[in-house]
C-alpha cells in the first residue's frame, strides 16, 4: 500500500515538474546575444596594437578579452541592447564608445584608434565621452547609428548634417548644404580618401553639390567626418566645407543580409567572407516614390512626373601578408523626374503652366586603394586610383495653344575623371607625425547647352568637349608639445591645367587643454575652389569664351573654439569665425551679379575675379551623447554674410539667413529584453534667404517678371520652419532582428516658400510653396 502511494507521489511530482518546465518555456525569454569584434590601431601610424584590454562596461559577469597579435579582438555572446565598450593599453589614452547598439541580426565590427599618451596608465577611471571629433576645430564625426536615429533624415548623411551648427538646407526637397552663409558650390565630396562627383540623385544643376536623395546608403557607411571650416591641408578644392565619407568593410567571418521595404524604396544588402582574407559588402536600392506620388504627395507639384531612382554601393576588401590591404569600393546611380504641361488652355493661369520638363541623371564611381605599413610599424603608404562618370540632362519644352511642343532650353553635361593619389605617413615618436601626398586628376568634359534667345532662335551657350588636369599636393605635420598643447600645420598646392592657375595655401591649428574637461582651439586656413569646366568654357553675352582665364575663388578662414565637458556625456562647444572671400567671379558690367549667390548652373556673363566678400559669426552647440536611453543636441548660430561686386556696394549674399536654430533629441523605451520603442524629433528654424524684389508695375507693363535690381538681396523670404518626428519599434529574435519605423518630415505641415513670380494671367505676384507633410514608412530586417 505504501509502495503504491510512493509511486503515485513520484508521478505527481514528475507531472508538476514537467508543467513548471513547460510554463517557464512559454512565458520566459532566453537571453539573446551577439558578437562585437574589431581591430585596434595606433591613431597616428595606423599600426595594429596587440594585447590591449577590451571589455563591456557594467557587464555582469564581466565580458572582456584582449586583442591578438594582429590587433583583432572579439567579444562573444554579448547581450543585445545599448552597450559601452572600453579599451585600455599601457601608454595610450583610454578609449570609450557609448553609442553602440547591438542587435541579434548583425555583428558589430569596430575600428578603434588609440592615441598615445605622455603618461603611463596608472589609475583607471572610466568616463564615457561623446565622440572625440567634437574637440577638433570646425569638425564633426558622425556614426552610422546617427544617420539612422536623426528624425526624418531618411538615412541620408547630407540631411543629417543639416542639424549641425551653422548648417542649413536650401529647401525641403533638396539635401544641398549651406555652411555659414557660403554657396553650396563650395562643398567637397570625398569617398574613401579621394574626391568624387556629386553623389546625389536628381542633381540640382551643373556644378551643384546637392540633390533630392543621396546615392549612398547608410547600410554601407562607416564613421565619417563633416568639416565646416579651416580644414587641414590634405583637403583641397573646397572653400565652404568637406564631407569625407568612408565605406565600411563587409563581415569577414559570417554572411549577413538585410532587407528594407519602405515608401521611398526597396533595399537589400549582403556581406560576408570569401575565403580567409577576402570580404564583400553590397547594397542595392530601387525607389518606390511612385507610391507617394500615387497617394497624392507629389514632389514638385500637381503636374510632376513620378521620380524614379536606383543605386548600388559596394566594397571588397582583401588583406594580404606581404602587399598590405586592398579595397575596391564604388557607387552607381540613375534617376529621372520632370513635370508635365497642363494640356488644357483654360487652366493656364501663369507663365509656367504650358511648360514641361524632363531630367535624367546618372553617376558612377569606382575606387581601388592599397594601404601598406612598413615593418617598422611607423611608415605607411596609401595609394588610390579612382574613375568616375556622370551625366546630367535636362530638357524644357513649351506647348502652344494647339499643344504642339517646342524646345526652349536643353542641356547635357557629361563629365568623367581619372584620379591617382599617393600618400605617405610617418610617425617619428609620440610628439611628431608627418604626412604628405599628391593627387592628379585627369578631367574630361563634354558640355552642351542651348536656349531660346530674344530673337526666338535656339542659341548655343556651350558646345565643348575635351580634357584638362588638376594637380594637388600637400604636406603636413603634427607636433605635440605636451599632453595639453598640440599643433597641426601644413601646406596645400593646387594647379589647374586649363588656364595654368595655381595657389599655395598654408593651414594650421592649435589645441590647448585647459584641464581635463575644457579646451580651446584656433584654426587658420587658406582655401581655393575651381569652378566647373562649363563656367570657364561657356560663351558669354558677347558670344565669346571670355571666362577661360578665371582664377580660383579663394577664402581665408579663422576659427576660435572653446569646449567644455561640463558633466558626464554632456558637452558645450562655442566657435567664432571670420572668413574673408576674394578672387570671387563677378560680372564685368558693374552689376550686382556674383557667383557667391549661385548654388549651381551655367554662368554666361562676362566675369572677372574682382569680387570680395566675408562671413563671420558665432555658433553654440550643447550636446548630450546617447546614454541612459536618451540624447539631445541644441545648436544656435548667428552670422552675417556679405559680398561686393563691381557696383562697389556691400550687399547680403543670397544665403545670409542671419540665424539658424536646431533642436533634436530622442528617447528609447525598453519593453522586456527583446523590444525597444524609439521616439526622435527635430526642429529647424532659420531666417529666410535674401531675395530680389519684383517690380509689379513694370512687370504688368512688360508682361514678364521685372526685378528691382538696385534692391538686390535687401528683402528676404519668410523665415523657414520645419518640425520632424519619427517613431520606431525594434525587436530582437534569436536569429534575426527587425525594425518598423514611421517618420514624418514637416509634421506640422508648415508650407515654406518655394518661389515668387509674376503671373501675366492674373497680373499679380504669385507664390508657390514646398511640399508640406511627407511621411515615410519603412520596415527593415537583419539576419
């Protein structure tokens, strides 16, 4: 009897144990982990650092490791979520990165550069910092994570940069970058260490630097830099700013994939190893803007043609033992858009309704580079060869009352280049590092543009094809007087073969650490920028090529900065600057015309380098880097931007908006161990750009727009305002992760002014506005 009771008790206990196990399996979640790996380098020499300590801050039990003989490390089975990585090595300053978001769908691969310290590591104190680049003069380093996080940046680095101090956008529909009142034409785009053509779809015109959508996906970006003034001597052919982009290498240990489906496009990427030393990364995107178009959100107006674009980005990496590291990267993109004319004469209310426009663009870039470090671990060589090709075609037709088409303007600009760069870098010791290099650019052009003249005849503005060259060289050195004081100084040389114009440009910067939390810096630089070849070769009003001998436009930058890390993860940065602009091309007819007011396009006026200008102002940035599940950044800029043409009057530049205020931030909420909800917002408020007022009475009398030129840029457009908002939901699963994001650009539907024009139909000055609210729904899966 007792035996039967014992057996029943045992069965009951077993049943209870099984029930508890099943219940636990259903209602508890196993911890999901991922790997963090990378390589550790000396910041100056780029030599690998073996046996450095790497660990995850506040991990329990401690997750840590040391780098191997090749400087590589891997932290295995790290729980997903926001992590802080700390790297320590005797003789080097401590490295802390608190902006890592680890998901189950993709490993994190870091390239960590340590700065040699004057004092040995004695006492270990972990202090999380915001990114180091904020201490460099007029420079900002941004991460892949930021391009994903900033509200309504649409994963576009150029739109993200418009939140930085002193930076604004030209309009809602364009990612063009205006820096400190300068024309966007002064921007330099670089990719993996060499100049590239404008990397944007729907290019905004000949010689422009912006467009509607970036061709570069943040899926392939590594940490990159954005510079707004007094940049160092390795950067040339730029006067307002530099966007120095880098592609990351693909995962060299395992294959990973990502897919995105959204209103703006379909996107897929793949990466992984090929053998032991080779890795690949490729991303392809095809636009779905037609979905927005069909939903009634029409970029460019009611009669616009649905914009179409597609692009591909890639990078191949090969590590060899004897020949160094080889990388092959590239991008390519196609885009087309336009506007239909209204085929109903009763609805022709203004002078634009009977016009139709079509535009087609394509760009391709391929870059082969080699990095070779000598056995002394102090001297390195970097060789780069790149080839690029771009085409921008725009056709404008008008319709008569029988709806017959007649061409009134046509342009087709084709440019290609072959660039070769060689750079040497040598680190003598902890105090001294020098580098130098040369860049040769072979530039080919095939430029054609024609338009209807006052006699009603099509007249060629330019019809030229040929080639020229641009030669650049630089030398620079860094000297660290002490732990507190450092100097960077160098020279840049630039020569244009088209007209034998050259410039020698000194650059230097000083940085002094007042204490552990405060520093001051000063930067000086002379900078030059060539015009697009079409500016030099176009026919002027005299039907002659009178602009071929134009010199480089130049600017001298002076920047004084102060930074204070006033609390953990909090930074205050103040910069004051002055830019003197000279050799500016202005019209010889003593008018107000200056190229400083152009962001792109073909100038057909007879120009001379007798224009001048200046920009000066102050910028404030208060930033909290991401920690405790939130971040924010507030920037405020006040400035003045003036120019003088041959009429000898100081005027506002077109881009003198006087002030810019940006505020952005975000907060994440954890839901269990797998899920996260993120909220991000941004507010942009700036003064309106300066305008040339219309003369209504004369416009009515002459049935066309007549401007009051003596009041050029004395009036301004209404102030610009935009608020953006995004919300996302992220979930980590054992083998994959996914994110659902909804973003709203211009969430308040504020209608910013696009254009003012005289309508001969209504005999009034009419206004058109930019698109209001623009939503973007996006689903992404990493696996």
